[in-house]
C-alpha cells in the first residue's frame, strides 16, 4: 500500500511539473522542456510496447502475463499513459463495477451503467430500503474508487440514484482513450462482464469536486500509438483490421489469425481449429411457420442454429444480457424445418449458422429475417446485446444497434432463393 501511494504521489508531482512548463517565461526554455518530456515518454513507451510484443510472442502464456500486468494498479496507469492497455475503456468500466458489486452487496445495493460515450460514464446506484446520507456517500465512494482504479483516464463520471446525491466531474485535459482491445472489431463478448439489470426511479443533483489531472496532463506529451494493433494468435504477425477468424472447437472461442495461418485450416475436418466462413446469404424464401417456431421451444424471437461436430447434433443459442444461452433443440422439429427448406443442408458444420430475427415479425412490423451467417457474426450479435442492454426491455439504444447490425449483415449478403445465390 505504501509503495502504491508513493507511486501515486510521483505521478501527481509529474503532472504538476508538466503543467508548470506552460508558464515558463522563456519560450525557448519552454519548447526545450516540452521536447525533453516528449522524448523521454516516447523512449519509455517504445520500450514498453516492445516488451509487450516479446511477452506476447513467448507462447500460450504470454497473453495471460500481459493480462495479469494490466490488472496491476501501478502497471495499469503506465499502460494507459501510453495507450497500451490491452482492455478497452468499456471493458475496464465493466470490470470496475464487477469489483464494486461485492462491496455494494454488503449494503444491499447495486449499480449499473446507464451510458458510456466518448469517455463519459454515467452510473445508477440503487439501495434496498432507506439509506441515510452517510450510506449514500459510502456507496458513491465505492463506485468512484473502483472506476478510478480501473479507468483513471475517464473523461467524466456521473453517479445518480435514489437517496444518493448525484456526483459528476469533468477532466480538463481528458481524452477519450481509444480501445486497444485484443479484438476491438470482433465483438465476441468473451472479455465482457455481465451486469446486473434493474429499474428504479432516481433523483439527481450534480456537484463538481476537484480532481487530479496528472495522467491526462502527461498523456498530452505521449506519442499516440495505434489502438487497433492486433496480432495473429498463432504466429503473432500484425493483423489488418479485416482479417480471418478461426473457431477453436473445444471451447467455441473465436481466434484472430493471419491469412497464412488461416489457409492451413481450409477444408480441414480434423484438428483443433476450423476456419470461419465469410459467406453470408440472405434467405427471403425460407419459411418457418409460427407453429414450427413454437415447437422449437425458444423463449425469444432471435436465435442461431449450427451443427456441432464434437456434439454430433444441431445446437441452438439465443442472445441475452448475460451472453449466449443454449436452448435444447427438438430434433423432430428441426428436421421438419430442414425438409421444407433444403438450403439449410448447405450449412458448414461449426462455422456457419442459421441466424433468425423474428422480432419485427412477432410484432407485425416487418417480415422475419433469415441468414446463413458466419458463426463469428452470431457471437458479435451476442456481444452487442450483452454490452448495450439496459433496464427490462433493452432500451432504445440497444434496438438501434440491433437494427444497424442486421442492416450491415444484409448489405454484405447474397440473396439466395432456393439453394443458389440470385443475380438480383
């Protein structure tokens, strides 16, 4: 604890000295001092980035070592300073609330994220029964401390709730920290932490306490680094934004891979991995009646179906705020649907799925949508729902995101009527 406090004092002092550079009377001295700080931070950041590369390339344990280092309260701030932290801003906020949940439960309280946008975070607190002012301040301090620890780069924080005096701050020099998540575009959801969902009337009275902008002040002098740097998980080659995915059959985890490594798994029917297909078919002619859908015993009107070679059966999952949930599939009900829609025999095992969206159809607003889709897109949908869900019904923002997801999927898709792609 003493070592951590000493480190924090040094960071605070560095921030003060950096801010003092701006008031140096001699412009030449000011420019030279700023250049010195920038060069020192650049050398420091380059060495840390190279060290992380070496650790990552060391083998299967490299990513675990990086994750452990990123969880250290001292190392975390240095990685954030250089935009090298492996977790996205959103993931760190979720982790902060997950850590705070254990402490909040002692006070019969809960917290949820209302919004995260451009580094601004809004949290809602709820406590069972009556809470006095001291309890409210304790709850606020718990959430505040957990978020500052995991995300000292937060641009603004607002905490509201019944019986809790609202709390808001804005950091003068704060920047929205770009995600350097290992899979910023894949959105498989495997790094996300489920949040408790609840509704409650809230009261808000914002106040603005002072804060220490040391990390933000130092980051003005740090060289921006590529937040989207991703590496092949098999050979560690740097990946482009558009890259291939592999599916690890035993764990059903999505693995990012370079083209050279992905080609090794083309057409393979054995081994640890399958290459995920990029084929997307929109199936406007596919028919599943209301009775057939009910026979599948899926509790919501959105799901995906795929054949697992390890399980030797069709599997069904539907998205939820807690992630993908399996629904046991009645073989006879599925066989009847395939008999009426032979295009489903074209699904590649493990890596392609029938993705069904009957939400609009169930409400009489739009036709049902059916896609033959890559399995990673299905998991991306799960991650999207898990991340954006709010309250009891998901919230307007979630349904807008779902609409954009399916619009994008349809834009990539070939139209297939029968069993072959159509020209129009």
